[in-house]
C-alpha cells in the first residue's frame, strides 16, 4: 500500500520546503509559508488514510482524487510564494 508521507521523494520535498522557509526574512511571510506546509502535510496525511480505506470503501476513490488535487494546489501555492520571495 502506498503511504505518501513515507515516500523518499515526498520527504525530500518537505525538507526542501523547510530549508527554503528558513531563508524567508519576513516573519509574516514565514508564518504563512509554514502554514501552507502544515496544510500540505495534513492533506497528505488525509490521502494516506483514504488509501488505507480504498479496499473497503468505494467512495474512497473519489476522495483520493480530491485529496491529490488539494496536494497539487497547496504545493504549487507554497512553491510560488517561496519563488516570489526568492527563497
């Protein structure tokens, strides 16, 4: 079973985001970026739970699609914000 939060690529991306956020000098922006990262981690955790239920629940498949879309949106938003801040 896929557990996204334990995948090496995801772990590497999270570490990368943490390092980039450390370079944000504005405290308000840093807090917002940390909030987005926490949201990303929360959505991934929810997707992991959905994956665990796929074998038992037919509705879980549509939830998985929604969660994957949420992950993409949050990840892109965080990456864009950090790029705008040149971090």
